[in-house]
């Protein structure tokens, strides 16, 4: 056993870090750091910068335009992005649809889509969840009926992240309503968002922002060439995706960056003659979080080491802890920021971009409460904490 | 970065696991506890035969040259078995002190005896008001003739009654909590002026209060007054070992609990089919994995030459393991229901050992405070 990374891996980390420092646009960095979210333009600009370097798809094999990194390099890359306030590669393109296309798609689809995913010419959104199919995703009802060279799609998706930015969607649709099990009879299709009959309706979330949408399908004609893999095998492809996310899912780098920021801001927050960092009760909460984060980091490294040695074909039992604990720590960090900002959590941002209204309280304060509200999502999406606990109980403990 | 066991380490793990399985059933353990020493001397002899007492010593001292990871492997299995013998005080704390704070001649002579099974060590360091402050040493060492004469009271000396030699900390200079001025001595427990009051501990071990009145002690090493660095190193190795022991005990406690709720039926079905219990069992698993990760971290850092980094890692590990063992241990009793409250069932014994590990070499609050003083952990 060995804790240290190799000299080559350390050099790689340095290379990644200086690339980010030299190439990440300052405004993007600032917005990520303050938890304000990035615009479509900022995201695409960054993706093009990464793509030009060949780094926009850290997990992809070299033959499809990835850098061909080892699992350890992938981890280091993602950790450095997170720690240095850089946006991660557009997840729906790179982590979700890309691997499905290069694993299950035909040659034509690979040739057509993969390059356009890498530089975000195509911005994909994910059409999985439906009003009646959340944690119980296999209950989805959106149906696709074959009509010659097309599927006629009718139904509704929801929680569709950045559908307003997307020009393409990958979706799970029911192609065989009579299949003996609900997991069967589902297909995985891709199509452009400007097809007639698609309506996107934004959903404002409790933080005041719009990240998610409802998407309605009204007799949408999707060319059959958009079917990935085999008809009625879509559930298998979706499950393949879920197992694909064991590197970086704990978001250790992002939480490390948050804790660093919490300490910086706390030291700038006046309390009496000193600052909030003089309050031992506050510091104790920070240290407790640091300890748990270290335990999470070590757990992530155990899983990574297992993937590096055994290829990760069979998931390491500890990998089921990563999402569960990682999301809790992210939430703890946003609550610690609420502790830092204190009463100045109260004022809402007084104006949009370019507003002349002076901000009330520290100029970072208005993003803190929305950040805390927004991060309630992390224990809900991507398999809620309750789903994770259920998986541990059944798959690991055999209950 | 590599968290895999080597082939030799896997063999060691299998060997110790098999030994514990053969020799350490829950009922046999109960018999061992009734032995005068608090454990079965035959087990100690077997440790010697298996090479477990040679493990921590360098090859040139006749040992096997095991490091932190090997200690972790052994302690995990001892945790699973709730082993009773003074392996930690001899092969972890004792060996660490001999490695860092003894002359070559002292180390070689003692290593030979220990490896052969003829010498068990206990570490007589804690004193009443010290709580968890390692530098609190009021026991005095005064030169007398060729050697030293020791006077003072030591408390909570684990395995003090079974030890063939005591390692005693005492002050040659300075005030009670000074970092400078502490030395370590080898004391024969049968020497005149030593009185031992041996008692049972809550978790089934034996400890002693040790009173020293003008006792002859052999100075360990040749730099009296520089003992604190040696003690801190040994304490960090003990913390790493305790974390591993806790992980073994937690692992076993979770297995027992999951087995129990699979079998126990109420309302016409296994209680493990209720989501309320499943979620608690899942949370226990999460705590176990976090603790395991930190025990590995501590075992890899326990001999880090940088004392600041070493102690930061060990404090973080002890704090996390302390949190985890409480969450897991308490739930393991809860999920067993009434049966978990009984002496005759094993789960309570795991809970008790875990609860006491939490109070050894600093509890959660102590280590969080230490980390805070060191500026935290992140990045």
C-alpha cells in the first residue's frame, strides 16, 4: 500500500493545474468559485479550450477523441478542475451520452456524434425522468411508436437540466408497452431539440434560478437513425451509464475548494474585535467536515486503486458510499457558508448583471443562501440518498 | 497511490484470520478471560510460533520488518476476535519505543526475548490528571549510582499485571507538562518499590495502577530528556493500531447484526425486510467504510518521518473512527433489540470494546481540537 502518487502522476497534476491557471477565463472562474453558475457561452468556450487540448473527455479512449488517460489521471484531472474552480466537462455529452454511443452505437453514429460532443457543438440534455418516473425510472411512460423511418414520440420529461441550452436530447422512451417487465420495452433514442412538437418549459427552483425544465412531446417525428443500439434494450444502456460514474462522483476536489473558501471568508467576517475564525464552535464544525472529507477522499482513492488494478469491472463495495457521503458533505459545506454569511444571508440580489444598485453586505453574500437552497438537490438527483441506502442494503448487505 | 495488499500481506491476513478462527471462538474467549493473566499464555506462545511477535522488528534484530500496514492487518483480525493479549503494548507501542528510543544493544536484547515469547511489555505512561495530554509526566527520575530511581503513580496501565517488563515514562527535568525533560525507563515489575493494583476493564481486558517508590529503572537510549518525541511516535502508531482494531470489531459487529436481522422474525417476516432497519444497516456500512479508509490512511502515515503530518493523519483517523464506532456500535445493539443487551450474546462485547477504544489515546473531541490547533486538514 502506498499513499503517494508516482512522480509522473504528480507531474501530470502540475501540468493540469498550470493549464487551468493559464487558460480558464477569469470571469468563469469567479462565477464557479462564488457558486453563481456559468452561462451557456462560458461553458461552451471552456469546452472548446479543453477540446483543443484534447482534454474535454477525460474518460474516453483515445480512438474516440479522448486523451486515453489511466483511471488515476482521470481522477487527478477532475480533482484539479474542481479544486481550481473550473467547470467540469459538459456531463451529459461527455459522461452520459458519449460512452453509450461509442459502446453501443453504430459506426455512422460514432462518426457523426462523437466529435460534436467533444467541443459542445451539440449540447445534449437528458430525457430520463418523468412526472411519474423519478427514483422509479423504469415506470416511464413517454412512448415512441414506429411509423416507417420514424418514431412518433408523445409524452413528457421533467427535471431536464439545461434543456434551454440544449440542441439535442438523449431519451428513454417506451417502444413496447406490452413487454412482460417494465424494464423491458424501453429504447434509447437521440434527436435534435428543434423538431416540431417539442416544447420546453422552464422550472424555477427554490434558489430562484432555472437549471431544470419540463419538456413536452406532441407527435414528434424522430428519425429511426436516432435509435442507439437495439430497440427495447435502452434500460441496459441506462444502467451501464450508472455504473460508469465512480471516478469523481464524490466531488472531493470541489468540497476541498469550498472548505478553503469557507475559511477565507470566515476570516474576513468581523465578529466583535476579531473574525468568525476566532469562534471555536465554528472552527470545530469546519474541522469535523474536513475529517469526514478526508475519510471520503481515502474511500475514493480505495475505489480508484481497485479500478486501476482490477479494471473496475465489478464495482468495489465502497463505491456505493461515494455519492451518499459526497453529497452530504457538499450540503454541509453550503450550510457552513450560511454560518459564515450569518444575517447577510437575508438580502436578495438587488439587480442583475450590470446593475448599479449597491449590494447589501459583502459582495459575495447574495449567492450564499441560493447556493444552500440549490444544493438540497444533490441528495435527490442521480439516485437519491434513500435509493443509495436501498442499494447498499440489498446489493451489499443482502437484506 | 495504491490501496491493495501485496501478496505477502494477503498471506499474513489469511494466516491471522485462520488462527483467530481456530483458536478464538466467543465461548473460548470467555474461558481465556478467566485465566489469571486475563488471557491464555498458550495463545501468546502461538503468536511467537506464528511470527506475530517478530513482525514489527527489523530483520537484523531477528524480526520480519513489518510496517504500519502489517500492524493494521493483524490488529484488524484481533479486533474481529476481540483478542485479549498484550500484542499492541508489546509489538506496537513497545516495538516503536525500542526502535526509536533505545540503544542498539537494548533493542537487540529485548527484541530477542520478545520474539521468543518470553517478554511481554506494558506501557506505564498515563497519570491521573493527564487526561489525554501525552506530555503530562509528573513521575520523577533521579540519578542514583549507575542508574535511576523512579517515583510516581501511573494509571490505566493496560496489561500491567501480565507484563514481564514495564516501559515507564518519567521526568529527569522540567515542569509537569513540559515537552523537554521526559525519559523512558525499563522497569522490572517485581523490583522492590513497585506495587501493582490489577483490575478488570469494562471491555474484558486487564489493567493496573502502578505505584513507583524509589524503583530502579534502566534508562532506555542514551539521551535522557528527549523522550517525548519517542512517546508521540509510539502513541501515533498505537492510534493507527487501535483504528484498525476498531475496524475489525466494527466489521464483525455489522456482520453479526445483518445476520441477526435476516433471521429474526416479527410480524410474520424477517425484521431485516423492514426499510427502517435496512437504512440503519446501510448507515452502519457507510460508517464502517469511512473508518476503514481512515484506518488505512493512518497505517500508511503512522511512521511518516514528518511528525506534524503523521500526527495530523492519526488525529483525523482517530476522530473519524471515534465517530463511526459510536454510530455503528450503538445501532448494532439497537437492531439486536433485547438480545443485544445480554452478556451471553457476543454483540454487546464488541460494543463495549469499541466504546473503550474511543477513550484510548484521545477521544473525538481531543483529536478535533488537536487538528484545529494544527490549522485543520484540507487540501
